[in-house]
C-alpha cells in the first residue's frame, strides 16, 4: 500500500490520541484493552500483539500485566513509528519489539507465543478462518488467543445503514458475525471459547464521543486537526451510532485456548 493510501497516517493518529488517549487507535483506552485479557496470567509470558497500532496496548501488556516480551506487529509505517516512539518514551525497549509486516500469514515459528492479543484490528483481515488457524499454529499448547474486534450481527447482506457506515469509515473493514467467529475458533481446535458482546458499552461511549465532536470543543478540534477531518469524523460517528443503536454493529471480546494436548 502506498503512503498516500495509509489507513492510519500521522494526522489520524493525532486525532485518535486526542479522542482515545496516547497510543490508542480504538476506543476504551487502557481499561477496555485490559478487559480483553481479564483473568489471564501474562506474567513472564511472550505475547504477540496483532495490529499494535501506535503502541499503547503493547506497552500496557508489559507495564501493567508483566509480560516478559511483547512483539507488536502492524502493516503501516506511520503507526509503527508512533509505536516505537511510545515504547522509547516509556523505557520498555528491552521488552517491546515493534515490527512492520506485510499482510498475510504470521511470520513466526510454530508454538512461539504464550498469548496472542489483538485490539480492534482483525476487522481488516477478511479470512477469519485462516487467521484463527495461523494464531493456533504460533501459540504454545495451553496458550490463549484474546481479541477485541468490531463485528456485524449477521453474515447476510448489510443493511443500508451499515453499508453507509462502512463507506464512511473508509478503512477496508471486513466485518464478520459472532457465529462465524465462534465457528472459526471451534473448527480450528480452540477450547474454552467465549464471546462477550460489548455493544451496550460502546453504544453509550460512542454517543459521548459524538457529543464531544459536536460540542463546545469543536472549534479547538477544528483548529488542531483541520475542519475537514473533523467534519468527516462527525459524519462517521453519526452513521456509526445508528448501527450501534440497532445492534447490527456489535463489538465483541473473543477468547479461546489452544489445548495443552492433542492437535499440533
């Protein structure tokens, strides 16, 4: 992908920092990112962060959860550079590695990670089944795949409202349903599969975000990020709240464990 076609360039990274916090490219900040691995022991573990974005989650996994090493991967220069700056700023270069990769199969050896994590990024990967199989491959026996992603409530034709929202996002979304994800996890061989619908949470948060974009802070946002970008974001958020309110847009947390025995 050429630089002019970046999905997340420096301008968008700066905007999302303003809305969601430094290093985050999706909502909820550290609190929501932490919920994805709630109850899992990451201390001393090697973790792969798929779609690490501008780095906040990779840093969080070592600083707050005690991971021995986090390898964060993404496909664009701007986000990887932002992530490296944050890693250096937080002084965790010895424990967090940021790699730019090309889309496709994971370039890691079999059974090389204890946990594979992703926060709202595998929406960009169309083949969920191949992804689950590849994650299973790189996980050690007993390891966990813990992910947050933006889902659609069904696998049929999206509603006109959903189509309008996806066009407004302009981020090459490849949304899948909870049922498709559940089947992909199960058919791959994951056990202890769990899906948690986060629609009610983000429905409320997204409305607050829209209120922020259209409220008293709008002039400052226009000056800082450009009125054209903010107008685009307002349009996107307005369309998003429609499909969140209908339930068709249903962010989820998903989790599955590679058995400690059997399939290799």
